């Protein structure tokens, strides 16, 4: 299973540099595996597109898990007014959301979080700021070219209000956008 293979690869990723290297090497290995199965006729189109989509999904999830944990160490856990922990939600749009990712696709992502609040650490910041920073780090670790290439090109322009809108929004702000401005 792709998720288990990624977890093994990321076991030694103790900082962002190691995470970036591990993600890129994992992607390269998985792309060869998927391409080989496709070219050898061992997987049909639907399976190949599904495997590519799964690869993007687990790469985003694996990176997000580690980046959020590291950011929580620095600022504390983001919580709502009732003290409930909050987590960034990453929505896959376009071909990723439709499970039709191909070998040259970028991934269209939108970031949201459940409720306003702040972190519970000594260096407390608001949830919007916490998740904005986390979204920036996630986009960078996936898309920034290094000596090992990139994980996936990331497009964040499908978010509400496009490039002029905030990188992340609370669920309430999301709902308001789609009720009044949604396209």
C-alpha cells in the first residue's frame, strides 16, 4: 500500500530538509513503479490514474502530518474557543479531486480549517496565522525544485477569490464565500 511505503520512507525525516529529500525520492520511485505497470500493460488507464492520485494524496498527507506536528512544537496546538484541537483540511480540486491525475498533472489545492481560535503554546498565534504558515510550508515542500526535483507542482489559485484571496479560510468564511460569491 502506498501509504505504508511512504511511512517507511519518512521514518528518518526529522526536519524539513530531510522530509523534502524523502518525499522527492519516494515520488520518483513510485512514478517509475506506476509507469512500468502502465507500459507493461499490467494496469489499465483507470488504475494508473488512481495510482497517481493516491501518490499525490499520500504525499500531501505525509508532508502535512509532519509539518503540522513540527509547527505545533513551536506554537502549540491550534484550538477553537471550546478548546478543541484544529487541523488543516486540504481539499484536492481539479484532476486530483476527480481522481484523474496523470503523469504531468499539477495538483490544485485549497486550504481550510474548522474554527477561529489560537494556539495553546507559549508563543501563541491565531489559528488563521498558524494555518497560513502551515499552508505556505506545505506548498513549498511539495513544489519547490531542489537537486532531487519536486514532489508535485502545486496550484493554489482555485481558492476563494483566487490569488487575491487569503491562502487559508475558516469553514465559516468558506461557506460565506460560496453562499455569496461562489463561482
